[in-house]
């Protein structure tokens, strides 16, 4: 038994999964302390546990699937994502936005799935014989998805799509000037589109942020200050703190953790993310094939960029963009997709290690 | 030999930089004292605690008006806009009549157009049946039943609010000391409710609560309870009021008024005015068209005929005219040949009654006696004498009552004929049914008395309004003559009754509906006693023909109902 833990950690993807599990435990602790009975069927905590279990199973499954098989399935997955996005736009809006797809018992955000599909599609394009056409197709696919995201409207989602595309293109084996041009072009187009498609409420939110008059940011700062060095625990959060922080289960879940665990807790949580980023970066660097590198870079961006963006938003460094914190915020689709991306990263690590071992044996 | 350390890649440097930035920002936020945030101090809210409005009870302690907690129906604007079928479902569940349904539709329309997506109150004071139907038939998200409001209930379906006035839920007014609007508060609108508001309303309480930025109450810092309003005891009698209403209902009186005064205490026992507009309609509200229809209704339902509608009393004023002229102006006999000449003008009498003494002329309704007395006394003396019996002055029973008119003309405009008109209860004098009832109650007591609605514990049961420096012999003669008038003779012989009836014509309403011009109204004024119980009853009939006789018949029916059930409780009455 004593040997089991080191062996699991030494296995491909072991450390990645361990770090993800630790971050997921932070999320579970945060939601367990929220208002309401956590162990009741249908509670936020119970549902979050369910999504984590589902995402964990998907991650383990994807880590066992060969990357080539995933890349073959990428076009179909992309088309399915487009169809889901179109269907969501055609459905009745919820709160004046079309982010949700309602199909019987299933309520999901198709844009999250589209990000994963885009990453895999970009990986498939890299290995295509007609690389130039494939890269053009990749850029077009990104632009199409961005347009659909802005039509929802979901500015944060569009930015995350652009970040995934830029990361993947930067990791592609194309010449340096081409990579720089493509990624720069995508980033520029995405930024311009996002800027010109800003709605009135988004402009107002930006103005409030620049004026330092953002009510949400002030409430979140108050929650962090109330947490202090060692935190005030879950009971205080449940009884008093939760009422102070807006959207404390989703976008501002980090403030909930800051109130409960204090500076020590949030620094520990930050350290876990830093370790996970380092581990994922190592996987990208050691990827054995170009397509594996592209997919791994895209998956890394899929997990890390929303985390960084959400942390900056909660800490008042950027305006509110409506991006939840992976593995901490409550939310089914984004939790499952994030864990799926980690599973793909683990699969890339496993294949790279196997290839390296084969090369070592051959030499 | 050690290899030199590899330079970090740009992405690694970016990662380190971002981590350092986030860690620094976290430290900055966490280590800042919470009290440094100025807005934390603003999270205390002062809430007003509305007191329970005190009940109004009758002289036996039965409730006439009381407050009850109620439940309102509220729906979000977005829900109304999204689901067009919701209005129909709500209407079916509420089971409203046509007028209420129109009001409900108007509110739905206004709520659906509202820019703010918040719960809009569509219907107030839901009954138990309505609540059950709503829960059973309509349960979409965004439809709320809001408890916490207060409704005012009135005995007998608010038929007696002429005397009581009424109070409605206060939805847009402020509480005491500029507190926030409170749907639990009741706003007094008229009558006793507004006159004795300070007593009934009680005093507001206050609590200081700590609230979250979203308005949720987190805790209570301090609390001062509200003091409920006191109970207001009145001279009214619910049983008498019910019997008066029964009698008027049986006679199908649609326009008119009736007032009953207790001869023992001179307290006001019952007041009825028809048509009447239920105060529940004020509580619910009106659509624009409904309110216009109320204003344009020719029967004028907004007019309180008992307290506010002063009209010429006609011959109902005769005993007070004769008392005002004094015995020296009343010769033993006056000859009536059907007309009375005053200078060049001729004033008519109904018949040529011949030579009549005072009692006979009063009993036979001879105008010549009144003309003669008025011509001798003059308008000024008549007006002064009538004022002693309370004419031209509000009785003080209701804050919104009319004082009637008693305006002798100035010396430059005075003509002898004016006094003769006044003697017949026309010209410069008008009176409300309540004023006449008070005066006739005083007549039964042989002196002017003050009728009351709220007993004053420090005063005598029968308070005087003026010193009794009256000609007692003359008064006795007049009262005994009133007991032999044709109106009094229509009453039951076993009653000790005095009665008179008068006729007037409604004033000229050039802008009102033309068919109502110069219509007749009749008075039946009387007092009667039997078996130790006595009442003064004044009835005015404002519709139809032969109004004076109908008014006397109604007064007789009211006496019969009251005497027949004397000492019987309302529940045991047949």
C-alpha cells in the first residue's frame, strides 16, 4: 500500500490528476460550506460531486484513448458543437442570453464543448497534408465559433476560444513567421470583434471598472478582507458571508474560498495551480509529435487561461467577463470539459513516455 | 563541471510573473482590515414596524371594523410577457366579476409594460379559496403570494362605512417619520377612521437590522415594538344598523338616507345612505373607465346622503320655526283662506283651512300659520332660533359632514318674503338627515341636545347643546300637536310617537343629467317610544313619486322592526 501512492504519482498523468484532485477538493470544501443543506439530493454540493465524478471518469477515459483516434473524431465533434451552438441560439433565451442548450433533462453550455472540439480540430489540421489550407480552415473555424459566441452574447467565451487557438497555433510546427502571423491575426481579429460587439451593459461594466466603482469587486474585496490571514471557516461563510458576495457559487467562488480559508488557503490554492501549470507545461514541451504538442498546448490553454482570467477578475485586476474558475466554481459543462482537457494532457504524456521508452529501447 | 542554468522560457516567465502578481494581490486584499471598507457601515437598515390598527366596536362591544393579515398576488413583468396565457389562468383562479376582471387586466397590462423586472402586485387581499385555486391551477415561477399585508374588514360588508369611514391598505404612502412605504400600514380615508386616526393607528415601532448588499436580513441589532391602536367604542348598534338595512332593502330604496338616534342617550345608533360605494372598491382601485363611470353615475354613489347631502327640510322644520318665532308672535288663531298676502306678493297654502289654533294648524299642515309667524318675527330672528337647534352648524359626528345652510341675508338684501320661504323650510336653510335627526331627538327631550357618535365618558348620557331657556308651554303644545299629525297617526297607536313629513325639490343641476332636474324628495321625521325604548328616525327618499309618504312608511317600518325585536340579539332575531 505504501508503494501505491508513489507509483500512481510516477505514472503518466499521475501528478496531473493528483493536482486536479486537490483543486477539486478545494472546490468541494467551498461548496460544502455554502448556504443550504449540502448533503441533500439536488443540493449544489451534491450536484458538484456528481459533475466531478463524471468529469473524472471522462478524464481517465480520454487519457487511455490514443490521440490519433481523438483527432479523427475531431471534425465530427466540431460539427456537433456547431449544431449545438446553433440550437442554443434558436432556443428561448434565459436571462436575455442564449448560452444554454436545453434538451430534455440535459442543460449544458455548448461553447465549452466547442472549445475542446476546436483544440482537437487544430491538432488534426496540423497533421494534414495540405497544411496551408488546413491552417486556413482552423482560423476560419475559430472565427466562426467566436462569432457564435458573440451572438450569444458571451464575450468571455469568445476570448477563451481565441486563447486556445493562439496557444495551439503557437505550438504548431509551422515556420516561425507563419505561426506569429496566424496567432497574431487570430488574436487581433478576436480582440477587434470583441471590442466592436460590446453591448451596453458590458461597456457600463467596463466604465465602472475603470472608475473603481464596481460594486461586485468591492463586495469581493470585503470578503477577502473578512477572511484575513487564516480564514473564518465554513460556518461563518454559511451564516453570514455568503449573503455578501454576488455569484459566490460560480464566477466569484474564489472569494468564498478566500473568506473561508484566508490568505494561507488562497496561497496554497494558488500554489496548486502553479504546480499544475508547470506539470502541464512540461507535458507540452515533451510532447513527442507535432499534433500532440498542438493539442496539449490547446488543452493547457483551455484549463489555465480561464483560471488566470477568473482569478484576475475576482481580484479586481480585470473587468468582470463571466468566466468561471475551473474545478472551483459550480458548473457542470465547464467542470467536465476541464477535466476532459486534463485527461487529454495525461494521454499525451502517456504516449510521449511510451514513445520515448521505445526510442530508448531502440537505441 | 556544472552546466550553467538554462534561461527560463517566455511562457515560464509569464507564469511566474502572473503567480507573483496574484499572490501579491491576494496578500493585499486579505491583510486589509475589513473595517477599512467604508461601505460596510452602510449595511444597517432601519425598518419601521407597523402597529396593528385598533378595532372600532359598537355600544355592545361588537366589532364594526378590524384589521386582518392578508395575502397579495404578485407576478414578475418578465413572466407576464413570456407567458401570454398566464393572465387567463390567473383570472380563472381568482374568479373575479366583470368590473374586477377589468381592473385586473389593466394592472396586468401595466405590469407587463414595466421596465423593471420585479414582482408587481396584481391583486390584494386574496381569499382562502383564491389562494387554494392559485396554488392548484397556477404555479409558474415568478408568481408569488406575498403575505404580510394588512386589510381592514367592516361588519356587514362595509354597509355602515358612512358613519365609520374606512381605511385601506397603504401601498404608496410613507410610514411615520418618513419611514419606507409599508404594505402593512393602513391609511385612514374618511369618517371616524380619519378623525380618530391617532387613537386607532397606535404608534410605530422600529428595528435596526444588518442586511446584506442584496437586502437579505442577516441579523437584528435593536428593536422597539409597535404599540397597537386602541379600541374605539361608538354609540352605533350593529343590530339596529342591520335592521335598518333590512327595512330599506325590503322597501327597495335605491336613493335616500336613514338615521336613527337613541332617545335615551342621544347617541347615533344607525346611519344608512343609498346608493353606496363599497370601500373595498377603493382598496382594490379603479380603472380609468370605471372611475369615470362612478363619477358620471346619475345616482351619485360617491355622495354620502346622510352626512353630506344637505337639502331643504320643508315642513319638517315647522316645529323649530314656531319655537323660533316665540309665543308673542303666535296669535291664538290664524285664519287661512288658501293664500297669505304680503304686500304685493301672495303665498299659497294647500287648502283654505279656515280659522285654526296653533295645534290644529300644525296637525293639519296649514302654511298660513307659518307665514304669519315668520312675517311677524322676521328672517333674522327665525335664523337665530333655528341655529339654537343645530341648523347651519355641523353636528360634529363626522369630519367630512356638511354643515347645511342657514344664511340670513344682509340688511340691504333682506325682503319680508325671504322669512316666509324660510318658515316653510326653503330659501336659505338646508339640513342633512343627521342634523334633522339630532334636532328631533332634542325635541323629544324638550331641549336642544348634542348627538354623539363616540361617547365621552366624562359627559352625561344626554348632553345639552344649549341652555333650556325655551318656552316650555309652547314646546309642549307643539310636541302634543306633532303627536296628532297625519304622519303620526299612521304609526302604531301603541307607540308614543310624534311625526311630520316634508317635501322639497332637488336643486338645479344644469350640468347633471337632464332627467334629474328638479326632482322631488321627501322627508319623514319622527320620534317614537315604546316599552322604555325610544328612537328618533329620519328618512329621506330621493327617488320616485310620493316621496314624503314613502319616507313616513319607511320610518314606521323601521320602528316596527326595532320595537318588535327590542332586547333580541342579532343572531336570535327572526
